[in-house]
C-alpha cells in the first residue's frame, strides 16, 4: 500500500471521535484495500455555498462525525473572528443527523458559543425561522434535502450582516464560504479541541410561533380536500399544525409516506419532481375526489403540487407553473418590493412583473442568491423552491408555499375558477411558456467539466435542425451576474437552453424554454428538441 496513504489513514483513525467509522477504516487498512481507502481519502469533503453534502461513510471525503466536527470547529473559528456568539442547530431524520447535531453542539459549546438545538427532527424552514427569531449569528441545518438516502449534509445560515453582505438569516454565499473553508482547513486535530455539554434544547415556543405566522398567509380558509405527502421526510407534523391553525380541513395524508423514514422505501429518489414520486398521492387524490395535491421534499423547504387539469386529468405542475401561479396572484395584491427568479427559471415572471409595474431581478441558480434581494416580495426557482413570506423565512419554504397555494385555490374556487384557469389567463396575456428540465446523472463530476469544455471549444451550429443564434458563456456573463459554470444557448425562434452542472448532485442539468401561442405547439417543440439535446450532452 502507498505509505503516504497509510500514514494519512492512521492519523485520521487516531483523531476520529466515532469508534464505528474508525473501526471501518482500520478494517480496510488491515485488508490493505487501497482502492476503497483512496475513495474515502480523496480530499476533505468540499465546503461551499451549499455547505456540506455527500455520502455517509468514513474518512475525509464523506459525511461523518469527524468531518462534521472539524466543520463545526471551522465555523466556530469564523464566528470568533467576527465577534459572533450565538448559534442554533436543527436536523432532519436522515441517518446520522442526530449524531451530527450532537457533534456540532459539543464543539460549539466547547468553543464558548451560546448554543441552541431544535428539540426534534423538523423542517429546514423552521431552522431558518429560528435563526432570525432568536437573533442568532449562525444557523446550521443537518440535512441532505432531497438527495438519495445514502447522503447527508450541512446547510449554514448567517443571521446578521457579515463579510459586507446583508444576510438577514439566509444561506451563505461567497466569500463567506471561502472564509469558513479556510478555517476548516486550519483544524489539525479534532480530539485536541475542547468539547462542551452546555446547550439549550429549545421548547415548542419557536415552532408555535412559526406555525402562527405561517398560517396567517391563509386568512380565508375553506373546505378544500387536499392530499399531502411528506415524501418520507419531516414535514407532516408541522404542515398539519399550520393548516389546522389556519382553519383549513384536515389534510388527507399519504399514509405510506407521512412518517419520517431515512430509507425512503416507496421512491427511487425522495424528490417530488422525480418520475413516480407522487404516484401514491395522485392515487389518493382520485380515490378521495380531492381538489389539490401538495408534496414537500424530505426537509420540507420545497413544495410541489398536482391539479386535476380538465384537459388531461391529474398532473403535476411544473416548478415554473407553480412559480407563475404565485407570481401572478401576489402581483394582483399590489405588493411592495421586488420579484426575482433564477436564470434557469421561466421568463414569464419577468413579463408578469413588467405588466404590473413591479421591480424584477434575475439571479444565479440557488435560492441563496434570491434571498439576498432586499424587500423580496416573491422569489422562486424552477426546482420547486418558493419564498412567499421572506419576512419570516428568508429562504425557500415548502410549508408557507403550501398554505399560500391552498388559499389561492380556495379563493379561485369561491369565484368558480381553478388553478388551470389562472394559468390560462397568464398564457393569454404573455403566450404559453413551455419549460422542461433534463437531468443526466454521472458517476464522475469530471465528465461534466469535460463536456462543458468541449461545448465551449466546439459550439454546436444547430440543434434539432434549428440554428444556434448565440451562446452566452455564464462563466463570463455580461449582464451583471456573478460568473458561474454553464452555457446559455439561443436557438432560432427564441428557444432558450441553459446547460449547467448541478450544485448538489452528480448530474448535468439542462433547462429548455419555448414560448408559443398554445400548449400543443409548445409540447411539439419540446418533443423535437429533447432527444437531439440529450445526444449532444451524452
């Protein structure tokens, strides 16, 4: 075995606070399994604007107590340099989440921080709310959101102004992520750090206050039949409390998916966007004659919906469609502040904003950018993330989106209308905006780098028989946005294609938008483009 690798593994084992992962590594070392150890010691799990996210396992390249402890120590160092003293920690119900929460609390307490811990597995929006409500300097959520069951992660929020950025209890961006990463790298030994046992386990007060404020988004409740699935995550209890407090009828639960289960047994991927993920919810809706289906992802910061479309029956709303429903409805309420969406989302929100005379801003992909807009009246990204109440949760919130959607549906029903009718009103005014996302999973992220390098060096002249009119390299944008890895391709006929690597998973993402007079024309265009585009990106 490579002696350098052996020495690195032995040093890590000696410093690992978890006897289970230490024993796993010792077993691999005894077997001289250099191949597996090489994967576990392929650099420290990268800390960036998504915090940490990766597979659970031993060694520096995976999620485990040693990696989390060093990360917590790095964050504590970052806090001390800025005079920060107060941190709140929350968790979902994934494997390892409770252990990582305790690890974080011990390290933070040992560093002299004032530590608060949410009392049980709860939605990410509750942690984001608690960061602001308690006046914390830092909020940490242990979650991998909608990633596969073998993953876990670590989201970081900053409460006040820091590094010249008005965070207002939103997720970190550059340069904060870089500063924290540098402080993590400076942690040479975890066992040498002091550990504390003093922290405050929060009572129900913060959760009750979140429920109270969120339920206020629906002041005109009604008797809608709404089917709900938590996708085996932590949303059920909190969303039930919100709907009950608002006065809506009790949600019809998808029993097989309403209880937290880290194995996510009924779905291939615990993401409402994935094919088949809400099939059980749709069946329940047909059986009960429901008005609406609502789904959260496992940490309940995203919201998906399905409607009984008069043209095709029950179907899932695309993320952009739901964003347009929210945007149009909020615009009619004459809000103060700005609308915003990500560059990969539909251009329809910009047109809605213009129609109603509302300031509009376009930002990079990732809700952390939307959350930095001051006086945000509404913001969304097509990956089913929505901020309809940024005063209380300055992040995407699948629970506030759910109760607000229920209010929209109820108000429409009282007027003899449906969500389909609302969408048709927008299409009649601005044209039908057809959008589609294509995801191509890879086993090695270098494949995505290679593909984008190839596209930049040899850009296509046509796709699906349509001329490429221009290509914008998002790594060097000219529209005032920060640089990001990706390409925006314009085809003849105003067809927009954006290609970029996922920020949280090993896959390439491609976003298509076509604007036509009717949905049939839109679907025909998308069908023509889809396969040639997949071939170009494979």
